[in-house]
């Protein structure tokens, strides 16, 4: 396993409203950090003989916990991921990422 660069983003309200009158949000960069994939996480299931994977990816990072707590999105290798989990392990932080819809290979 090797370290790769990931850019973390937070979602910030713009003060505007969208067509459904929800607060509009834009992504703001929290900066780049190094992440390393861990062999833990992800589930495999069969649905009537059609195998699929719901496989969130889990990474460790040395990024400060304050940054990790604010992160809502991450970008790795040009692909967007939603942050679905965070944990503080003392020296390391854990980020669980799920590939955003529309980013899946079809």
C-alpha cells in the first residue's frame, strides 16, 4: 500500500437558495493531505444471483482531526467521493469514502 494525495472539501452555505428553497452550498477546499488505503471495510452481497459490491473505501490520514471533521467530500485521482465516516485514532485519522453517484464506471 502506498500513500496518495487527496484533496478534502467542506460544504459551505452561500446565503442563496436553490429552486426548492433549500440553502445553496458550495464546496470549499480544506487543502491536500496524504491518505493510505486500509484493507478494512466494504461488503459484498448477492441479489438474486447478481453480485454487486457496496464497498466504501477506508483510508488513514495524518490530517488534523479538525480538518477531517469538516470534510464532506474528497477527491482522489480525479474522482469525487463523499465522506461517510470519520474516526480519530490518536496519531491517525480514519476517513470512510463512498464514490459519488455519476462517478461509477458504467
